[in-house]
């Protein structure tokens, strides 16, 4: 009698599995079936319900895998790679990997996602948005993506960051070897007005020693000598700065003075 009641409960729970909260009802059905089999291990009705429940679970799992695959593909086409966090291509790929790591469709999806993430990293790198580039490349690594292009992008980013750090720390040009210099042309208005002054400049010394990217850091008085100083400095040439195995690009600063002859 006890076993029959358990089977009735299990059958009732099984019929309710199609409801929106089927997972909770499914667990109830499993519980009732297990209780029935504990009382009577040979109860054929209980075994039939157990088989039906197992099939229902397999069907639900297959449906969930298909849903994840479809959602991942849709988000890739929509270019929703990592956002929003719980509705992105990355989310669906990683979720599918967690429940079905051997799924045949998973590897191509992860490769596609990884390649797109690296492409985004490359684009940010071209725009000199280095933090964004690092983020995209780390996202690619987080989905297990590895390729020669990803490795090259990471190397290029490291090189760009090292170069940025180098350029952000300008050295005093007085400690470098100046090979060629050009005297600045004294502005005629300043000459007539007997104005003296100076311009502080920051610039890049290229690997071949030439000067480029000249910027004014300060001038006294302002608006008088800047252009003359830039024009002269742009024609200077330094001995290439060597670090390690070869010449490097270096950021430097110099003060050009404008003084009248006495």
C-alpha cells in the first residue's frame, strides 16, 4: 500500500513536469520514485516512471545545450561578445563548456569568439587604447583561445606599452651626444624690441638620431620664440641611443635660449 501511494505521487509529479517550474516538480518526482523503489525494488511501475523521468531529463539537457549553442551564435553575429555579462557570446560559450565540455560544436564557437576578441584587441591597439587592447586580449585568453595572431598581438601590445613608458619619461638632452645642430633664427620683432627669452621643448629622438614630435613645454615670454625654437630643433640630429642589442626611440627635453649679442 505504501509503495502504491508513492507511485501515485511520482506519476502525479511527472505529469506536472511540463509546468514552468518543472525543475522543482521533477525533483519531487525523483524523490517519490526512489522512495517507492526503496520499499519495493522490483516495482515495475516505479521503474517505468524512473525511465520516463530519466528521458525527460535527457531531453531537457539536450534542449538546454541547443539553446546555449543558438544563443552563442546569435550573440556572435550581433557582436555582443562579452556584454552584457549574462547574455553575451562569452557567457553562453563558457556555460556550455561547463555542462558539456566535449560538445562537437563548442570548439568552433570558442575559436570564432576568440578570433573576434583578438580582432577587437588589434583595433584598440591601432587606436593606441592600450588598456582596452589588454582587456580584449585577456578576454580571448579567458575563453581558452590561443593562436599565432593572439600571441603576436600580445607581443605588439607589450612593445607599445614599453615604448609608451619610455616616451613618458623624457631625459635631459644635455646628457646625449648632439651630432648636428642648427641655430634658431632670432625673430625680427623680438630682435627689434631687444627681447630675450627661452623655450623648453620636449621631443623624440628616433632610432636613427633624427628629431621628431617636438612639443613646447613652456616659454618665457610666451608667444615669441616658440616657432623659431621648434624649427631649429627639428633639424638637429643626435647620436642614436643604444640599449641592449640596438638603437631605441627616446623622449628628451631641452631648453633653447634666445639672447642678444653684447
